[in-house]
C-alpha cells in the first residue's frame, strides 16, 4: 500500500514494485492508478 499512497501523494499514475524473496526468487509488479 505504500506505493499506492506515494502515487496519490505525488499525483503520479504508474509505479514499479520489486521484491527479492531469496534463493534467486523475485517478483515485479507494475501498478497503474486510474
């Protein structure tokens, strides 16, 4: 939710969120505020 709050605060429309899960596993998510 932090990325969504920052999008609203800065009046931006897209954000990229990445997370390392360890052991060569990772995820990436692109959020778009519409």
